[in-house]
C-alpha cells in the first residue's frame, strides 16, 4: 500500500528531497509549509499525489487541526517528517531569550505538537514512522552553535524516549543527523544570527563559515532522502542516522571524546558511593 507522508518544510532542502523520493515511490505527500506557493510546481506535476497545507510549525496550537485535516482527507498519516527549521549563529552570551524561544518553538515544541497529534492514529493502526530531522549538531556543538545545537539536543532526547515508548505499537522513530548538505539552510536571509560584538573570535569564524557556505556544501540531499527511505523500510530501522562523510566523522569523533573524558575520570567517578 502506498504511504501518506506529512512533511513540514517540504518546499525546499531536505523536505523537498524527501517529498520527491516519496513521490517516486508512488506515495502521497502533504507538504506542510508556511508558503504553499513554494510547492506549486510539485502540485502541478503530481496533482493526484501532492497537496500543500499552510502551517506555521511554530504555531503549536495549529498542529492538532492540521493533522486532523490531513487524516480526514487521506484516512491516515503513515510517515510524519518534522523537517522545518533554520540555522542560527550566535555566542551563548549574546543570544537573546526571544531568539532562543523562537528557535525552540520551531525545532522542539512544533515537532512535539505534531508528533503528539499523529500518535493516537498511528497507535490505533499499530504502524507508522516519525522522522525527526536533527543534525550532527544534535550530538555535538561548537562556538556559535550553542542555541541551534541546544534545540537539536532537546529534540533528540525527547525522540529517544519516544522511540522506547512507541516501539511496542509498531511505530518507528528515526533521528536524522546530517552534516553539511547543499540545502538552503545557510541561504542569506534564512540563517538567523545574534548580534556579534566581536568578543568571541571563534563565533565570528563560524559566522563567516555560514554566510559564505551556501551552495558549496558537499552533501547531496537527493542521496540523503533515498537513504532515509531505505532506513525506514529496513527491518531494523536505526534510531540515529548520521549523514555525509563530515557528519559521520564529527559524530564518531565526538563519541570518542566523550568516552575519553569518562575513561580519564572513571576510577574516581565510580568511587562516589557511600562507604559500606
């Protein structure tokens, strides 16, 4: 049976690539986007398979109605892809509370609201998949990306617990951790940035990397989308799927660093219990 996909941020980047891959499989795609006109070409090319749904993911109150609307028209949602997002560069000290809250609304509270809305239906059918588009920044971070990574760390923690809860109902959870892919994430006007005082040179370096990096990223979103679909079809879908040579290298390097930190203090940290 062909699947029904609900993909946020489907008009560009990974969302669009995943939508195209699903369409090639003969599936139905509901693209939940702030600007439906961004999907007009896909709707025109696949009028029986693509539908544009206006949704601001940051508006968590709209999630339940959006999901209810899709299910009313299509009968089910087989795969929810929480993809909508943007990058943000700024020093920890210089990122404002409003900037941080807006980023958490988009990357955490929005996906949580949509996931909550689809779960009763997936649980009733005892099937379904939740794809959480995280980042290699959901496993590690560096200067300038504390806010962005903070949201992705939160999404990954929530999703890991969710995966354990819903596995008995036949529902899969896949956390995708891309490295640098040629999407519009770094596009001028889309990448958020806090005020730069120049106090933190490493943050300024990161800002320069982001502002000059769009269009030169090594990762191919189409290949990433194909691998995401393959992972969902696998008998043993992984919980985490790092993508790209740089993404895999960064995640594995970070895990080695964590292991080394623990090993260096292991004897003393194990000896912190009460003496008998």
